[in-house]
C-alpha cells in the first residue's frame, strides 16, 4: 500500500512493483479518484505485456500531473506517472523507479528494509528523536520527595522545552476567562464535615501534601463556614493519594451542562490520518484557577487545620465540564482539523510527516501561550499507530486495545449484580465493534431489571456471556469512513431487535470493510410490528445513527435488506401514518434499497 497526495486530497492505493516494467504508471480509475485531469504526454509510447500483447489500448498518450507518492511514513517524493486506461492495478512502479531508489526488500514480511543513497538525501524525511522508553519511573509517594525523570524532548521541539517542565507545572496558574465558577443553590446547606482519623503513615503524608500545596500557592489557610473531609486512598503502587470528600458540596452546586466529546464521533475525524502524536497534560485540573471569591467553597478540614483551594481540585462534579470548556476554547482554531482533545488527552493527527511537524509545533505554541504543561513520559511523537482513549488507531482504521480484549477473554462469570454491571459497562464501551450487541447482551441486561439484589444466573445468560466474549475476541478492524467513497448500509431485524452495519468498498480488488455497527433492542410495542415494518424501522434507526455521514453524502448509498417488499417503498401509493412519517424522513437521503435473500439471523 502507498499513499498518493494531491493539494485536494490523499488516497491509499495498491502499488505493483514490477521489475519488467519500462515505466511508472497510474490507472485511469485511480486518477479519477484523485480528482485529477490527465495531460497530453510529450510523445506516444507503445506498451506491451510480457506476451507481446498491446497494453493500454496500444498506445500510452497521457500522463498525470505531479503527485506526491508516500511509501511508508518517512519516504516521500514527487512523481509523474503515465496513464494506463485499462489497468486493474492502481499504480505500477517499474524499472525507472527501482533504479532511482535502489530499495532493499524483505519478502517475508513484504517490506522495504533500506533505501538507496539518493533517497537518504532527497526522499527520506528526518526521523523524530525517539522518546526513551526504558525509563525507570519509580512511584512517587505523597510523603516522599519527587524523583527526577530523565526524558529528552524531541530535537525539533526543543524550543518548547518549558512546556514539558515539571517545575513550571507546580507554579500557581494565572486567572483566565475560563476560571472554575462555583455557583451554589440559593439557601443551600453548606458542608460541615468532621475530621477523618488518619493512621501514622497517612498523617505524615498529609503534612507533606499540605506543606507542598502551601508552598505552591495551590491552597491557603481558610476561615470558610464550609468544610469538606480530607482523607487518603491507596494507589496501585502502594502510595497514598489525597482526596477531598466533596459529595455534600456537589449536591448544592448548580450543574454545568457542558458536554464532553463523544469519543466515537471524535474519532471519525481521523479519515486519511497516517501520523499521530499523543500529548498528556500534567496535573490538568490544577492548571485552572478557582474564580475569585469562590475559593471558600472548596474548604476542607484536616487534623492540622482548615484550608481552601485556589486551583480547581479533583472531586468537584463540575470539574470535567469546566476543564473541557477551557480546552475547547484554547484549541478551537484547530478542532476537527488536526486535533482531538478529551479533557487532558490531546491527539494530533496528519496525513504527512512535514505537515504533522508543523501542526504539533502549532499545538505546543498554543500550550506555551496559555501556560499549560505536558507530562513528557506519557507523550508519544510521530507514531504510525497509537493507543488513544482505549482504542488502537492507525491509517487503516480503529481496533480494540489488545489488553482490553484479553481482559474480556479472561473475565470470570459474574457472581453478583455489581459484577454483571461492571462487565456490561466495560463491554458497552466497545459496542461499536460488535454486530448485534444489543440482542446478544439482552439476556444479561434483563437480569438487571427491577429491584433484584441477588443475581439469578441462567443457561441463557451463560450463552450470552460466552457469545459476547467470543465476539470481542473476533472483533474486526473498523475502517475510517471516507466521505469520498460510497457507503453501504446493511440492515436486519428479528422479533426482538434490529441491527445494521455501515461499510465501504476499498482496495484492489474491492473488498467490503465495516466502518461501524449499530443495534437496538425493540420496545414491546415495536416487537408487535410485522416483519416489513421492523425492517423499515431498522433502516430508519440506522440512518438516524449515521445521519452525519449519510445525509448529503457525496454519492448515493445502498441499503441492503433481506425483505423484498421494501424495494417498492418509494413507489407505494398507500402508506399508513407511521410509514408516511418515515418516508418523509427518508427524503433527506439519496439511497437505493437492494434485496439480498439470506437465512442469517441477527
């Protein structure tokens, strides 16, 4: 696979490296997908197959404009290709290309191990300075002094070394327009908590934390009428994490209805992205100040005194929304262009390395301007594949994190209501990878109905549990939806639910690749619909789910159903009120309905 880049778009293509070819060629079909016009060549060339038969209708008369050819992540060149009108391969790289680049190849796996001397000077982009992965990250306990971590900032980003400064992140941030405002319900009862008793190690850790936070200016002594409790929770490494019990305060704070990004929707921006950088903000919430005059509301009490926060603490119910609003305002010029921000996780994505370097530089400059700091050991630069928000992302698409798959594979049979809720909550996060998720999991979700306090595990629940684990282990790679390619929507309905798959054809020869799955359990009223109306409902729900891709799509899309009568939906002269309402909704889309007989059950 290679990447062809024009000023308008970038396209993945299949390239055939042919030792017997006297030229470098592109198919007419591939040229059209790139939205380029062919140009008259300086001369006509006769091209023949190895058997002596004419190729390309006997004469090659045209060439393509200059195209950027990207092989792998780092090899990139401008190339002019001759146009073969009837080629079944996107690109043919022949002897001229091989002589120019002198690649050394491995045939198992098929890969290029080394490029020729000319490439190292002209075609190979500079390698990013690697981040040292062999770090000894000793767990820093609250009661101990922080251990210095030796990590190098990549050479091309040395101008932003202060953005990675651990010391700078401990300084009191300035007030900004996005300070955390804490508005209380009028007449609300203020929290007045008791002092939690602490063990000797906890008391020592508390003194260390309080003194450090006072030096930083993050807290100050308080005379507030409010007081929340201070305590510790154990960390996985055996250390202690300080916590404030803000439950009583959260109950009387006006909620902030600012939405967090929908992760699956955010990842849909990654079509054509091939290079990724992940950035992790250090002490994220502490980078935001409490609004002047609201500090007293955060007051907490300890055995050694009464204090209040000047920075936004962890534990406030509005903290995620406040911080997401702050991040969205800071990064607004670049959102949906080349950056995704989910609270303190930042992903920069690009098509080409040079472009990526410029965009990462822009993001670092923005962080520097707003005095926001990164945790360097958790940052990854210039990756062709990266883990982000529980997914593994690369140019081909999105798949589940292998560690999560292993967790599901080894998940023990739930023995209580809480254990079942935990399993279903975990599984639901990855439901977009599982066809018919709602229907497969229905026997499990039915066990959570009502006020049952004990779990009544049934053979049906066991079968559903095993089937879910099986489907997780076989979950496919989901292709990034490409708005330039036609979509295919496959729907199906059973007596209890509906399901759909959004797919696109790509590659040579074309293969169908899933982009997303959708399923929904039917309500009791919907289960009474006849099969035709259930299939029609499946189409409606699928179009609603993927409306942002299908409404106004560049090409009409195809809906595949196994109910033949739906083919005549748009020609039907009599519709019941429900069908008429759905038919009106369907007019917003350009699609055809295709019948495909099948015995498959959803």
